[in-house]
C-alpha cells in the first residue's frame, strides 16, 4: 500500500521510465505470444519497409518492416528484449553479489585481506575492459554463460571499488565498534550493520551498471562475440543491418532506439529513487 | 602574558533614556514540518540598548538560535516570519528590502557561530577572511583593516598576533579559532554582535580564555551583544540581563544578579539542576578492575604511560582531563580496541586478554561501553527493538516472546515505553537516544560500564536526568562505572573516586572529596578553577587571581597552546 502511494507520488519523468520498463518486461515474459511471427521465421523479402509493406506482393503486413534476411523486425525486437535484458540482469546481479561481498569484506577486515583484494582489483582494472573481454572470450570461446561470467567479473571490480569506499566510512562509525565490542562475527557486521547503510548509493549504482552491461553486451554482439545468430539480440540486430543505413533504410535505427529508450528509462527511475533517498538524508 | 589586563568590571548600567538599538515586538516565527507550518517563536518582545549584553538561555529547541538569526533579519530555510516587527536602530528589518538588510549584516550586525571550524573556509588564510568584510563592504583600505585585525588579535590574547593571521584555519586550536571569529565580527566595529554558543564546543580551560577575551573586547568597544547559550554560569559572566526561553516563549527576564539570586520560576532553577546533584560518600567495596602500569601507543607515539587504576564493585571512578589528555584512549585500552604495550589489566580476579578478539563472549558481556554521541553509536537503520533485542539474543539466547518481554522491561528501566519500540534513532530526541544506548548496554547485564562523555552532548536538564538514571541503576544493579568527562559538575554528581589525567599520565587520583578539596597540583587547580561558577563575579575574580600569582600558572598555560597542525576539536 505504501509502495503504491509512493509510486503514485512519483514525478512524471519517473512514471514515464516505469512505463517503458514495464513494456520491456512484458516483452521479456510474453515474447512468444506478443510477437506476430516466429523468432527466425522469414516472412518476406529483405529490408521491406514497415506500415505499407503489405503492398509488396506476397508479403504479410509488418509494423516495422523486415531485416536483411526478410525476418520481421518487430518480432526480432521482442525476442531480442529477452536475450538482451535477461543477460544484462543476470550479469548485473552476479557482479553486484561478487563486488558487494568482496567490498564489504575488504572494508570490515582491513589489513591483508583488504590489500590482496584491492591490489587484485587494481590489476584487473589495469586492462581496458573491452580488450580484456575479447581476450578471455577468444580463449574460452564465446557462449552466453561465458559472456555473462566475463562481464560480471569485470563489472564486479567497479562495484568492489564503490562498495569499499562507502563501507570504509561506515565501518569507522561508533555503532560498528559497538558490534565488534559485543563480539559479533564478521558476517553480522557486514550484513546487518554496514550493508543497510550502504544500500542507497549501491542501488543507484545498480541501475547505472545495468545500463552499462546492457550496452556492453550490445557491443560484444555487434563485434560478433555476444549472442550468436540466429538468436535475436538488439546489439547484433544493429550490426547485421548496419549496411542498410547507406541505402537510406531506417531499419537498424529501431533496435538502436530500443537500447537508448530502455537506458534512458532506467536512468529516469534511478534519478527519482536517488532524489527521494537523498531527501531522507537531508532532513536531520 | 595571555591576560594582559584585568578587566575592571564596571557594570555600565546602560542609560534608559536612549532609544533601544534592537527592539523586537511581538515577533512570531513559523517553521515548516511536512506540509504544515507551526509556530516556533510565540510573540516575543526583546529590547537591547547600546553597549548592553543580553543573555538568551534555554534548552535546545527553545528557539534561541532562531531569535539570534532574526536579529539580523534572517530566517533559516524552512522558517518564516509570521508577524511582529524587528526594529534595528529605527529601521524595521522585516519591511526592509533584502539589499538593505544585507548592507547591515557584517558591518553593523555581526554573528559569531558555534562551530568556528565549520564557519571558516579551510582554503584561505585567516587574515584574508577576517578583513574581507571590512575591505569589500566597510570601505576600508586593506592595510588599515589588517592593522586593525592585528590589534584585535592582541586584545583577544591570541598568541603571535602579528603572524597568526597568516595561518590556515586547521593550524590553530578550536579556542583560538573562536577568538579569530570574534575578531572577524569586531573588525567593522558593529553595533551589535550575536554570539551563538561560542564556547559550547570548547574545553573548560579554553572556554575561560575565550570568555575573558570576548568580555574585554565587548566592553572596550561598548558593543551590544546577544549571547546565546544553554549554560547559565557562562552567560552570567558576560550578560547584564538574562532572558530564559522555553518552547519559543519567554519564561523569565531579569538582571543577571537578580536572576541568579532569586529566580521566580521553577524552570529557571532546573537549568542548573546538574550542579545541585551530589553523590554521597560510600564505603569501600571489593575490587572489580585493576590496571597496573598500563602503557599504550599509536604506532611509535606513546599516548598512555604508567596508568594504574582500581575500580571497585558498585562504585564510580571519574576520569577527568581536557581533550587530548588520553581519557578516551584509556577506554579503548580497557575494551581491547587498542591493546596495551605495557602493563596488565585484571578483571574480577582474572587477567583480561589484551585484544577484543581474544576475549570470550562472557568477558565481552561483562564490560559495556556508552559513547559520547548517541547519534553515531546507534545504527540509523535499526529500530529500538533491534538495538536492545540484539544483545539479549546474542548473550542470553532470548528469542521471540521472552526477548520482547525483556526489551520492554529494559525500556521501562530507562523510563521509556512500548510506543518507542518501532522507532528509528532519527525519530527520537538526543536524551532518548542516549537512554537507548544505556538500555543496550544494560541488556548485556554488565558489571562494568565505561561512559565516555555520555552527557556532554546534552542539555543541562537532560544531563541531570541521565545522571540520576545512571546513579539509580548503580544502586539497583550494583554496576561499576568508569566515567570519562571534562565537566566537574558531572563528576560531583556521579563519582566516588577521581583520576585526573594530563597528556597520557595520571596527575592525581583519590577519593572525590580529597581531590576536590585544596591543595591541588597545578594542573588540577587549573582544571577545577576553570569551571564557571554561578556567580557573576566569578570570571573577574578568577582572572585577578591568575594575574596575581601568574607565575605558577604561566608555566602550565603555554604548553596547552597546540602545535601547528595538531588541533583537537
């Protein structure tokens, strides 16, 4: 009930963001029922424009036209949402679990634990992310689990840094000292004393990271290392059809727009949660 | 030396025929909470003549600071003027345009804030900040203003008045910074200065220096002042007249002497409640904790040396000393957060492991600590139920219904109720938060409680309540306290034995009555004599005494001046 009230009071921008996210989530869940055609079904000639496409002989009506192999773009977008969003979500959750655990550990334990973790992270951050990912994927071969694992690991280093920075300040507070003096274990101190107070900046970071991962998967797909054909994915859709741009065909812009739209929507929501959380901190 | 002239206290009963400098009539100020506005100052009348010092006192939330800011025609964000008038030398500040009010501030009305450290820009030299208003707004030449500032530094007894201005704010002590801020306020020779708790954050010994300095310049320049504080003894040294405020209303107004000798209202009397508490003498008891020649160090720097203390069961040992004397370090050594480098600690007949991690759960349970700032000692995301329930569960294994019953019993013990169970710390007052901290410590059923300045962040009235509670708990539960404080009134109220510390060493220790009765070692004398008495002539007499036998104190004063970059706030 309270959550509902809070949602109702959200500013227009946040509501817009939530609406866009809701549409995307619906696509993820109900893709086979929403999509007019099958994921890999060829419905007509390649690069048929949308809306008036029905005029072309022998082709069924499509909203957004067809791609380079004559598959329906709207269908591909809906199925692509599945791959792109699920991969990004799983990756972000993984990277946050790893980054937060290690970051809290480093902040709460200090000493050699902190040194080892921090220096390892420094080492990994020394490589440019894209090159690191390309290298690893070239060695172990490209598959969805591999892509998820590699990106999660790379992203965890960033999450580690921010968690450690936030948690170090909190770990110096008197109430953490009280818990230590009580004899509480490391698990309690990390989970119950530090984490609840670090959650606000971490939640904001989660939204941002989700967008970055999303774009990163798209990048990898674009250079052919991410989601493999014939599975649909927004990044690879841009790549496969990029040549169409030179013929003045708008088709590659649709998946690109989908990526941009979701990114903006998520940021609108984050801005709002960040602002309300900030207000809670200001009023004392 | 530091005090180069004994202020001859001529109380210059300001002439009544003159028009008042500041005249507030029926002032109403409202504050916003959520959607609604509620009144926080209810139709206050206040007059201040030229050269007069008016003390505003009351507990926190009484509206003192709001009234102080109103004297400059300023309302804090979230507050607004709802009625009345504020005449400053004939001009109504509430009807004056913003530009007109701004022209008065800094040049004719100046403000000295509580936290000097927060009020100075850390990136600029002191002298530049001091003369800025005079040069930019007062139309004085920079050279002239600098010379004047140096003169003021000298009058305010700041060390090295010629060059201190070249330092940055972090390079001088808190007390010195407060005096530099007073110089900044004085440099335009304003008609009115508002002092908002200028000495509250300072040690007693530093407070005396700042009070003496403020008083001498205010008298020299015949400046009117509003002096805001919650400490009646402090305001009694400066003010000609005192107004007692509560919940934004006037409780009582009288000349200082009349107020102290014959207060009309009970509320006024309760403002010095802490001073009237005194713990009666108690017989000796068996020893609970014994420290033998303990030494401690942060890296190579030795911070505690040769500390031997005995704490008896059911008794209180007070550790006194100014900040930086090693009092809090002592607490860290006993709790095992800072393992000692020398000596031994024996608790209830058994040697206590040096490190917290090496101690058993039972050993940890028997020593509990209460902190100075309850804000920092309570996790902002834990409710009262979680805060008090956790030690019950952790040490006693209590769950569910049992835990709930015990939590309620503890809340009852600290005079709070079940309605507070689901509150977060941000929904409690300062005194309530400190009570919750006490309940959390009690939940462990400890034998020794270490109280680190537990009352110094609180108002006098709340202080008295907490001290009474602690004493009552001691008799009921036979608790021992190690009470760290710099306030002698608190010591009188709670201690059986006193340990005086200075620079990590014990200067003197013994029974309360012995220590508080003369003769004292020089440092104890300085500490004791610096506690303001409830007597308007106390400061005058103290300064005269220190001047007379200046030789003995001269040795102890300069070494308290901080070294560059080593400031304790």
